[in-house]
């Protein structure tokens, strides 16, 4: 996907997550949208740094980068939502695009993708982006509601690890 698609996806995911976390409306929802949305947008832009330095879809489109940003809040106490933007970027490039990403770079140069994507310059790229965004938000809604309903109580250590990263 192109940068515009990544920005559109990140903005919509940020708004959607903010509304899911704080569905009451008003100022608290706007605050949640900004608190989550801005870092998600910044995270969605991080992988494409490799368009100007390194090999595109390799240098910053991989698991080591994601692990680093997912661990950052535990180490430094900030950047809690940036990893979500990185994940949404990866999902768009893997599921929405025909090329895929080098998920295990620098260990492997092989690019992984799903056979359902379209070329980044396709006239249906926006539609694919919106479909993927809807699927991401639906999954987030299920996870958040499941956490509230206690669906994951059999794995409390995993839930406890995920809650701070999601901000819930």
C-alpha cells in the first residue's frame, strides 16, 4: 500500500480504538482518540522510513522493529500505542498488497504476503484498505469486549501483559 493508505488506515484505527476504549462520547472520547490515534499514526509511518534508508519492505518492515516498539513502554514508560500503528502498517502490506514484507529480516530476505492483495497503485486500493481497517477494528472490538467480559481469564498473564499496551 502507499503512504496515503497507511495514513488513512492509521487515522481510522486511532478513531475507532479511541471510541471503543471510551464509548461514552464527549470530551473523554475525544481525549482517548487523540491519546491513542496520534501514536498509532506515528507508528504507521515508522516502517516506511526504509523508503529513504535501507531496503524498502525489509529494513523496517520486520519483527525485530515491532518487538522493539512493543517492548518500549515496558522499558521507558511511553510510546504505548506506537506498536499498534506498526502492526496496522504490516497488516496492510501483507494482506492488502501483492508484494508482502520481509517479516524475518535481517535473518531472511524472503517477503511474506497473502494472495489477496492488490498493487499499491490499484484503483481499488482504497477499498481494500477500508476493508482491512474494518476487520482490524472488529478484531479489536472482540478483544476489548472479551477482556471486559473475562473471556481470557484462563490466561491471566497474557491479559495482564496486553492490557497496558492497549491502554486498558
